[in-house]
C-alpha cells in the first residue's frame, strides 16, 4: 500500500510551517510514523564551512552522509530539482504518512493555509483540496472543510474519516 502524501500549501508567510509542526505533533501523539519533506524556493545548505562533511562535499563528493548514534543525514548534489515522487521513493517504507510543505504543483491531496489579503487567491485545484486552514473560516467559501490553525486534531480526524490514514492501533 502506498504511503499517503499530504501537501500543506499556501502563499509565503501564511503559517504553513507552524501548522505542519502542529500536524506532525498530533500525528505523533496518535502513535503514527511521519516523514516531512520541505520544498525550498531557493538554494539551501545544511552543512557548515569547516566541518568534515563540508570538506567532503568541497572535494567533490556527490553524496555526503553522516551517521551518529540515533541519526542519519545525507546531502546529495543533484543536477536538477528532484520530484516529490523521487524523494518519497527513497524514504523508509514503514511510514504512515508523509507531510510535504510546499510542492503545490505536485499531484497530491492538499491542505491550503490561507490568510485573507496575503497572496493572489487560491493555489490548490478543487479536486486536490482536502481542507483549508485559516483564522478566517467564516469569510471563506465553504468548498472544503475549514479548520483553525490550532486545530491539527480536527485535521487528523478528517484524514482518518476519509481513510487517508488509520489510527495507530489499526495498523
């Protein structure tokens, strides 16, 4: 069975990351295994000048991995931006759900975070929209369930009711 992928999308600075954090916390509270994948609009770097892994990358290594007692991190140079599917294919397969922040053009089910007056209208296509997260639910069209940003539990209940995820005890 494919791991469900939900993209949390919205215009810049509307609270996507804050909501993803709350959503992950709620999913973990329910005992689920969760991965998050963040799309960045520009260049990013997780490494720091002078570290061993930075030196490996500077020497030309295409993939640099660091492993510790309870963590694994890999940084890979890619000729072009990877697709969400290609990233998901590399993740552990025992996950219950993948939460992607961004990836608005990928064909995933979407939760759109909306702040009236920010951005240029809706981003998600109606057939992909699962829910809206906004402080202004009463001001928005009722074309999808709307939740306050603090109501991650309500969004998880919706995901369970729609059969997108199961409760941990059902696995």
